[in-house]
């Protein structure tokens, strides 16, 4: 596959000419154990000096991942659901926390406690719902479960969806899932995250330009 970065390069050239600052926020999903691919990704993070926000599936996470992350201060752990199971009603798009259900709130607390214990991580953590779908009732339960923030996909509606909770979303996914994975089809347009036509910031719904290198398709 030949990847066409023309539009992305052109957009970045406009930003450079206008001397504009482009914040980059990088999230990778579905981590459960230490792998050669994850180590390469962490190496790239170190090389670029860009923090990697790693969304980890609590039920599946193992000690090899914990051992790896203890040596990686640039990696920021995030809670990626509970078991990454689809609980969506029949006919609806996949979601683990996209619809109200009785066990959702207890699972939020269990997921938080599981990763805190496994990783011995002392800082606040974000919640990343699998398939980037989350019901408003789940969002409202996040602060009480210990979470400092939530991260989904596409520009956010508000920097703080509720008191005590920050939202930082991803906007660009460089993986062309409909084409079987690999690189993007056509080109990646950075304007999906923060358009040049308007000023950056909350005025146009932009929370920076965030990349999601999720290794599994979101359908």
C-alpha cells in the first residue's frame, strides 16, 4: 500500500507559515501484555519525546506489562473499559459502556482498582471506553469511581463534561480499518482535529490534535 501524506504535509505547512502551535496527544488502545510491537511503540515515543497514553484492558492485563511500564516514565496508563466485551443491544454498534446497565458502575471501580494495584500507579487515571462509546450515566459515575478524565473519539463538546472530570479525545486514526488495516486510505487530514480556518482551542471544539493508534478496529 502506498500512503499519501500530501494533504497532511500541506496542512502542517500552513501551520508553520502561520507560526501556530499544534498540541499532539497520542493514545494507543488495547494493551494487555508486553510485546515486541509495544516496545517498538514506546521506543518511538522516546525518540520523538512525545508521551504515549496507553489504554489498558484491566481484566486481561498481566505482570509482563506492569514490569515493562515500570521502566517507562513517558508512558501514561489509562483504563480501557473492564473486559472489552460488547454489551450493546442487538442491532446497535459495539460498546461496553455505551448503554445503561446495572453492572457498569461496579465495573468502573473494579477496573480502576485493578490497574492501580497491578501497575502501582499513583497518579490520576483516565477512562477510555472500548469502541469510544460511553453513555451519559457512565460519564456521571466516573469521578466517584476515582477517574480524573475520559477520552473518546472526535472533537469534544466540553473540556469538562462535569465537575471534576476532564475530557481529552482523539481525532485522527491513521489505521485504515475498512481496507484491512495498515496505513490510511488516501490521506490523513489534520483539520479533523483542529481546522486552520478558525482559531485553535475550545472555540471550535478542538482539544488539540490527538492520534489514536488503536490496534483493533472500532465498528
